């Protein structure tokens, strides 16, 4: 299944990118954040990098001398993404906009809280969504502006849904020119419109 995300090539490396050595030096392959691209060889420039922890990408220190750095030819490096980041699963958070499908009905809402199915206090508020709680949402229009739907009493409509029946929607906050706009809209695939 193609996701449409093109993997960055090492030839397109820029300052700030994370890289990993393809050949070990000193017994292990180092990971780093590119600080500088030296113009010593146009075909295979040398990159100067801050050495970082491969799991959380924090700079590694070498005692009182500051941070560790290393240099390597671009051909001896590859673009690096930590496994935790690569396989991190997006989970529900308060404020997320979700699509709820149940039977033939589709509705949209913004998560306002988590509700324990038995009415008990939910730890999802402090520890993050646990996969079991119900999502309590304020129902919104799918039209640009994402206005709240109101009931007959003038109160915002609410609904509760199970996480398995919901998916997080991407909210587009810019206009066609890339300028910020208050008329936020949902990124809904054409087949769902």
C-alpha cells in the first residue's frame, strides 16, 4: 500500500536532517544531526554532524568538552528516522477532530473529553487515551469553518463514540495560497464526500 510520502534521499540532505553512518567507525554506526555541509567535493561532500542518541535524537556529550561531533562523506551516510518515531501510532487527544462512522451514518466532532464506559473516573485525561474509554465529542459541520451543531435548546450537540468507530481527521488551516485562515476545513478524501 503506497502512502504517498516520498522518502528523502541522502543526496537531498539539508542542515538539520538526521543521518546514520552506513559503515561503522569505532565499533558502531553513529547517528547525527547535520550541522554543516562542507563544499570540499561537489559530488560527495563531507557533512559535519552533532552525534545524537539514536532513540530520542538528543545530542550526546563528551564530558566537560561539550557535545560530540563527527564528519563523514555523504556517500557513507543515510537519512535516519528513529524506529519509535517511524512506528509511533497516533492516538486520540482532546481537541482532535474525528470522523465517526456507525452503520451508514457519518458524523464529525471535536473531542472534548474521555468517558469511562462504567461511569468511573477516566485516567485518559492524565495518561493519554487508553483505548477503552468512550470519546465525548461536540458535533461539528464538515463544511469550511467547522461550526458546532446546535440542538433545539441552543446547546452544542454532543455524542459519545468508541475509538474503533472513529478516525482522526486532518484539519487544513491554510487557504489555497498557503496563508493562515480562520475558515478551517477537513481533508476529506473525494470518495467520502
